[in-house]
């Protein structure tokens, strides 16, 4: 039997298989504050098939742009994006951690030129994808606590 914990949505996006504990970060990334104008459902600590836990975010009448998808990949590389059309999953894909990251994360090194009020946009090379570890192209500092540094 199919179990529904929230009302199905007609059109929109389901971000599934979010790493447990990251749902609120995902909401921040997609710009959901208190003043939404469409239905948003947030499920935290949902059983996942691989005997672990996950979070899910469902948002009506909204699709995600490439920058939002890159950010979600960095904090939750196994997240799946399900585009819902007329109540059905019309498209499904796994987010992809990019090879290079520009402008969406700040460097964790306070002494880095990108943190010195210079007009230098932070930029990183992705050294490992799972879990994501990023090396700053300016100071070589590795950043692994990505959720804390995402902008
Ligand atoms: N109309 C809808 N409204 C809200 N959520 C939906 C709707 N249709 C599907 N979903 C949700 O979207 C996600 C993907 O749906 P799908 O039917 O592909 O499940 P699945 O087969 O378990 O997929 P996966 O293998 O990616 O886990 C699930 O979390 C499901 O609950
Ligand atoms: Mg599933
Ligand atoms: Zn740096």
C-alpha cells in the first residue's frame, strides 16, 4: 500500500533523498523564507530504503535553476530532483556535483583574498565529490564543511 504523509502536489518539484538534517539548508538555498506563495512541504527524518534516514522537500509551482542545483549537490550529493507534472513524476535526475565551483560558496580561510573586500569571486576546484571537498584556487585551503560556507 502506498503511504502518503503529505498532500500530493499537482505541479512542482520534489527534492528527495536529501541527506538527513539538511532540509532547512535546502530551503535556504531555494529561497524559501516565511513568505512563500506556494505550498511547501518539509519532511525530516523519513525512513529511506537503504535502512537509513533522509529528508524531503516538496514545493509547488517551482522548478530549480542550475545554481540552486549545484548548491544542493554540494550539501547533499545523492539528492534526487523529481519534476511533478499533473501529479506524476515527469522527470527525475540525481543532482551532480560540479567540477568547479564559482561564486556560490565562500572560502573557510579568513585570510583568503576572497574574504578581504577585494573584488575577487571565490572559486574552488572539486577534489572529491562524495563527500564533497573543495580546494580554493586562491589560497589552496580545503573546505569540507560546505553547508556552513554556502552563500
Ligand atoms: N504528486 C506528488 N506530490 C508529492 N510528492 C510526490 C508526487 N509524486 C511523487 N512524489 C514523491 O516524489 C518522490 C519520487 O517519486 P517516485 O514515485 O519516483 O518514487 P520512488 O520510485 O521511490 O523514487 P526513487 O527511486 O527516486 O526513490 C517520492 O518521494 C514521492 O513521494
Ligand atoms: Mg523512493
Ligand atoms: Zn581561499
